[in-house]
C-alpha cells in the first residue's frame, strides 16, 4: 500500500499516514506556495490543547516535582547600585493543570500548582544570611510560548525562560530582612525577584515533558516530506514530492494574532516527474500561487484553511507520477460480479471467480473546485480517456476478459470521516465516452464499458481519500467545510448545548 503522509492528497488510491515526519536531511528545491495550510486556533482549540497538556503533565509528573534552586551565581538585582543578593531553595511542587491562551504578544502557557513548599535562603555576601519559606496552594504562573520554524520544516514550540506569577506564593523570612536597604520598596523588589526565579525553576523542571508534547497538543506538528516513487520494470518510473514546512528565519514569523484567534502558517512545496504510463502531453500540472490569508470568522472555532490551488496541484502531480497506472489504484477494488453477469451472461461460464481491473491513462487529468447549488464546496475530477482492462481469476491465473476505454467525470461534495480523512462523495458520475477495444477471452456486449465503468469509479473512490486532516485540538468530529478567497475552510464550531 502506498504510504502518503498527510502533506498533500492521495487521489485515486493510497492511504494517509502520519503528519510531522520532518524534511529529512535535506529539503528539496521545489516550487512553493506560501500559507498553503493555515491553522487557526480560538478558545475551543486552546481549551483542548490545555486538556491534552494536562494529560501529559499527569503522565510525566504523577507526583511532586523536586525543586533544587541551589544554583551557583543565581543573582537577584534589587536596584541600580544596590548590592546583589544570592538565592537558593530546596523543596517540591505538585503541578495540577495546564491552560493555553494567546494575545497579540503571542501564545501563552499557564501552569496551575496544587502546592508549593520550599525552604529558601537569601544571602547578601559578607553581610547577611536569612532563611525562610516560600509556599502556597492553588498557585498559577504564566509564560510565553516561542514559535519558530526549524531546518527540518517543523514548527518548534518552546517555553520562554521567563515566567510571571498570576497567583503567587507566600514568601516569609520573618523579621530577618527588616530594614534591608533602608527602603521598603527595595525589600519588595528583592522578594519579587526571588519569586520570579522560583517560577523559572518550576518551568525548567516541567519543560522536558511539556516541550516535547506542545506541537502535537496544539495540532501544529505538521512539518512533513513525502516522496512517492512509482516504478514499473520495463516501463519506467514517476515520482511526486510533497513538503509542508513552517517558515524559518527572522522575517518569517510563523504566526499572527487577530480578533481572539492565533493563525499558524505553513508553506507547501510540490514537484515530481511524469511516469511514462501517463500521456506525454499531460505534463503541466497547474501552478499554486501564494495568496493573502483571509480573516476567518472570529470566535472560539478551530479552523484549518487549505489552499485550493495547492490541493489541485498535488492531485495532478500524484496522477502524473503514475498513481492510476496498472493496478496501483485498483488493487483493493473488486468489481461487482453479480451486476456484471446480469449485463454480460457469458461471464457466468467462468464459474466462481473474481473480477479485478487495471487502468492506463490515455488523456490528460483535470480537477476543479467549485460550489454546489447549496453553496457547498464541490470537487470535480475528469479525464477524456482511460484504458480499463478487466481480469478474471481462472484456475489461479489472472486472465484478461475484456478491455475498453472510458472518458469520465466525477463530481461531488467533500466529506470528512471521524478519523479526519477527506473524501469525494461521488454523487455525480458521468461516463462521457465508452469504447470497447475488442480484446480478451470473451466478446463483450454493447455498452458493457459504461455498465462496468461507473461501479469501477465508485469502488476506486471508496478506497481513495483526497486529503488527511491533522490531529487538531478539537472537541468533536463534526466539521463544516466552506470556501473563502481561494481556500477550503475546515472548521469545528463550538457544540451547541440544548
């Protein structure tokens, strides 16, 4: 089975695999489409991402997390010209949950702590040493998430070293620090500096488990490269290459924030080589120009926008690579024998058998996205001629029964399965031409090409997802599909409570 990793579509066969495999050692120099995929997270997405990370927190840190702040040179400046103090602490904290949010400054992550219990020391070298405690319950600290593209094409998500308490601990050194610096504000600054250093220590302790899980929790671990090579001995080979990468570089910020929603951008690279089984004049896949990213409806909804042009280009490249040639697209398809015998009684003479097919393109492939009368997105794929060879299993041998040439157009709305596969619902199949070739062990009746062509197309489509959605942070499987300024828009609205 051909393994297509979710980057771009699988048309007429194949299976969707896993997102986030990266580009490998060296990305290709492919034509690119900027913002080919845009993930948009609102409140719903943040809530689900937080729940996912809370699950990770429970698995990685099922009990109290030790904190050891005895780090040489931990400096806590109080103010300009005031001597530095050195802090150390020892104890533990019990993390409870994670929440995610975003603003114009970027995404943020908050950690709620059930308890914090530390013995702490503050020392002004050569002058004073004070011992105290830092403790509390139901505490909360927040840090920013840093998003950047990597050389492997992944969107890296990391915790900023700095953290602030939203609900901070109680810092108690008794009367030991009374009169420090002669100014109460300096003492407040000293204690605030200690609390901030402890917040950073909490994050450092939790970071190893959280940073690994952040891309998948947010649904942005999409960096992927797939190369399909389809080879036929004696005939040659074709290939298709698909990449999805997060922008890398100082000027290529991979995100923006607008009206309560975080936009995350990915660039697609697509290319390949024509298989000799595809007509030589069908060697010009459509271009996929970059488009401005439209503003989706503001709100809580999680949304994925897919460039229609990038999708159509990837479909054509997969066709050119030879995806339909031979039995690659039909290997799992079995033609309905009962219907075939009803239209062609002579098939009954073959006894118990199964019918299978091979296909060989004879004309160019075309695909387009439009809207149905109801305003829903509709995909149409067509070709003027495909040679179809029908085989029967006779005495453990595969025997050619007949061959014919079909021209066909298939159109219908797009649907999404519970597992995120995007399918073409073939509500309209039009056999535009059908010609018997006159080959095989049986003489076919008139119109058998049209009779077998439609169920063959349905069977192939039923094994052929058009695309695979990534594992986005959504609370339900019901998805709405619409079109917006050159994009297919997949959105998961907030469930309606009766």
